[in-house]
C-alpha cells in the first residue's frame, strides 16, 4: 500500500514551493492529502492542491463532519510534513492549540512529524520561536533548520524554506523506519562523504567515482532519527541535507584534519568517503605542459589512513567507528574475505562491505552490502535505496551505543 502522507501547508510565501514537494511525493508513489491553513490558501488556492494531490482540500474541521476528518486524517498518516511551517504554526503545535484542520491533525497523528520552517530571520531567531522549536524537538518532531539565503524581499539570512528536494529526502528518511524514528536523539554523529581529489596541478587531479550519495543518505537518516550531524563532504554535487553542519573539503589531507576535529565531540564516526591512498609528492603550481618527449612518471606519497587513525584514537569513550569498503573479488579472495581482513586491519566496529563493478555501488541511488561487525556478526542488506542501507547501519550503531 502507498505510504500516506499529510502535507500541511502554512501561510507563508514559500507555500508555492510546497507544490514542488507535493509533486516529488506523488510521483514517487505516496498518497498525499494536503491540509493548508486558511492563510496558506491566500498564497496558493485549494484547486491547485486538489488537482496536484487528487484529493479534496479543506482547512476546516466543519467540512464532512460525519467523517470526523480531524481524527481520521491524522490517524491514517504514515508521515505528517509541514512545509512551510510558519512561526504561528510552530507556536500552535508546541502549545497544542487546535483551531483548524491542520492543528487538529498534528494532535491526532501518531506517526513521524517533520516541520520545515520558513519565515523572516528575526522571527526565526526570536526566543519564542526558538523555545517552541526546542519543545517540538524534545517531543520527537523533526524540525529542519531553515536554509540561509535570499528571503521574500531584498534581505538575506536564515529563514528560507529548504529546497523541496531536501525536504523530500528528509521525508523519505523519516518514512523508512517509522518504528524507530528517534533512537539517535541527543547523539552527535560525523559522516564523511564523497571522494577526495589530489591535485597534480591547478587543473588536474587524481580522484575517484564516489558521488557522495551513500554518505548523504547516512546524514539525512541520522537527522531523521534525531542525531546532530556533521557532514564532511569531499567534492559532492548534491544539495546539503537540511539541518546538517557542513564542512567542505577537497583533499585527503583536508578530510583528515576535518574528521579528527569533528570526531573529538562525536558519539559516532562514519567514514563513507572514498579517500585517496596516495597523492602526488609535489603538486605543481602551474599547469604541467605536455612537452615534446615521453611523459615522466608522477611520484606519489601515502595519505593518512583516516579510518585506522580514528579507530585507534577514539577521543570519546564508547565512540562507535564505522568504515566502508568497496571491494572486488580477485585471485587472493572473494569480496567478504577482503572485507574481514580490512575490518581487522582498520580496527573499526563495523565495516560496510559492498561489491563494486561497472554498474553497482558508485553513482547510483541504490546499494547492497554486507555489514561486518568486529564482534563477528554479519548482516546482509539486499539491494535497495541507499537510505535503507543507511538505516540498517544506524540500527547496528544504535544497538552498540546502548549496550
Ligand atoms: N579510508 C581512510 N583513509 C584512507 C583510505 C581509506 O579513512 N587514506 C577509509 C575509507 O573511508 C573507508 C575505508 O577506509 O571507510 C576503506 O577504504 P578502502 O579504500 O576500501 O581501503 P584502503 O585502506 O584504501 O585499502 P585498499 O584500497 O588497499 O583496499
């Protein structure tokens, strides 16, 4: 059965962006019921929501009363997402007010609730709004941080609605595991993602095919499960996951420094980035010319092994360290034999081993893996969305954090 999503729309100019979110949800097979507030309808009218969702639209509890919609809609939902969530809506939700259909739905829903605020910077930063957000988060509501950028007028600052694609990714993450939505609340996690680049000269580098999708899926799912997330991104072209603290790096050296810094305060460290093992010993300041003769060899030196160092140092007691291994079988052994040897060599708690080939692993939205535990456990994850694999990683991490 298609997951049922309630899309609550608050009365802000960003309501028009919720149309795009609605399209993303319906086109990916969700059954979406739109519940706008009265003031939202002054920005985007009911016919637009009805046509895009295929369901009748009202803001009132007094329509179709025989059907008791204010209870039914909330109870049937697998996810309630409110975008944009205005300061007024956040306040009403925090205090349990119920003066229209959406606020009633928020009280009757027992599924994950995700709110994407959008408002002027002053309203977002006001202590009243911040206290309401803190209250909602303490109850397990996922409140995304607004994006920073151009607001309605010429002003800029925090308060923009995150891009519809980011809210959609957060929705998918929240929907995957409605039974364990907040088991990482109060935990700090650091995830590295993407692939490092080692410069030969100002225009050329040694790099790899990692897109960063798996690391980003780990970040969005950890956010959905309540963690505070730092995402160390190496050359990734994907939108920032809403709510993550972003650190951008290019080379293995920069990633090494950023990870050691972030790991100092972390409960969990996940190395999903593909890190170069070698870098050119002497990168050139100006472009290397082809010249007339034979090409010369490029001397390389080793980069630090970030995962092994993180696993050996563990600045926090009980810190859980997770590595990834993209392997291919060869004459020395199959993928899992190499994986087991790598787990031992790196000294991490979990190693997510996946087989890479021409059309598996890299640059794709799905992934299959076997997760090896230092305690001898082995968990096979069938091919599926990278978010699904990420959730299994967090399940195994959460068990290790509590045990
Ligand atoms: N890794 C790291 N630092 C490096 C190289 C790799 O932290 N310099 C991490 C990766 O982020 C990943 C894990 O180590 O989590 C395994 O990476 P992989 O490239 O499979 O292993 P290598 O140690 O490079 O071994 P090899 O390439 O010889 O298989």
